[in-house]
């Protein structure tokens, strides 16, 4: 009985981690995607069939079918996109965390830089595209700039909010015990603000992948966004959907990995 009970508990734990309810809507969408073009007779250039997307995805990944010029090139394009996302996100995280903690810890710095940051974040990302081309030209630098710009604001805002959320009475009590400002930051502000900071970093990472497409549609030779632009011009519409799926799956994988890193940091 004990072994049976333990086996039941382990299965129950697995079921809790794997939410079957979350599969209902995706399965319905896949079924609709499969049957709707057949019933409504929708042309492939408007909505490529599910079968063509699956076959194209396999060929894009492994290149065993040689369906088009993109056969077997997924990893090469993904590596180029990953480098841009990584560089842009690191820059955004470094600036967002630094300015966020300085602003959160100093009301003077907050009053100096917060108005201009709030002003800049109201400008739509696509509005930065023309001026970014003027400043950085067409290529990696322009893409990294757009990614950094998108990821910076959620990191900064959530970092400020995390610091402001720390109870001032806790900091005051620590000062009475003899801690200096650096010690208060290290042992009180930093750990207590980490949940909000983690949210900002996750949102920033997600926006990095979103703005990757915008940056790569302006003249770069490699990258998932570049494929989407070329596929549109060449009439390879199934490659547009395949590229969207690749970006979504990659972003989800990196979000899960990022969560694991944050959980490991929380242990310290």
C-alpha cells in the first residue's frame, strides 16, 4: 500500500506540473487550422495548410527534402538571431538594473531621470526604426539597439518598483543595528527587490525576441526576421508562419531556462 500510495502521489505531481487543461485551446486551434482551409477553400497564399507548414518546418530544420532555399538553415539563422538577442538583452539588463537601483535608492536621481525615461517609453518601437537606421546603419548594431531599447524599460520600471516596495522600517531597523548603506543594499534591498526585478527581466527578455523581428527586417542577411522578410517577397508564405513558430518556441525555451537561473539565484 505504501508503494502504491507513493506511486499515486508521484503521478499526481506529474499531472499537476503538466496542465492538461492548457492543451484544449491549442488542439482546437490546430484542428481548426487543419479543417478550415479545406472546407472554406482558402488559397495557400492567404493561409498555408497545416501539412505544408509541418513539412516545411522539418525541411527547414534538417534539410532532407530540399523544398526551397531555406532547407536545413534553421540553426544558422537561429544562431545569428540569438547573438543579437543576447547582446541587446545584456545591454538592456545592465542599464536597466543599474539605473533602476540608483533611482530606487536615491529620490534625487529618480526625479532627475524618471521623467525622461517615462517620456521615451511612450514612443512606439517601430517609430525608432527610421532613426536607428540613420544612427547605426543597416545591420547588427541597429538590431541590437532596437532590442536593447525594448527590453530596457520593463527592467528599469520593475527594478524601481522592487526597491520602492521594500519596507522603510526594515531599513531603519537595520541602520539602528549598525549596518551601513552598502550592507543595507546587499542584505535587505537586493534580496527583497528580486521578485520584481525577476519579472522585469522576464518581460524584457520576451520583448527582446519580439523586437528581434523588427530589427532583422531591414537588410541583415541572416536571422529569423530576415527570413520572414525574404519569404514575403518570394511568396513563400508558409515560411513566414514557420519563422513565427520558431521564434515562439525559442522564446519559450529561453524563458524556462531563465526561470531556472532565477530559482537557483534565489537559493543564495
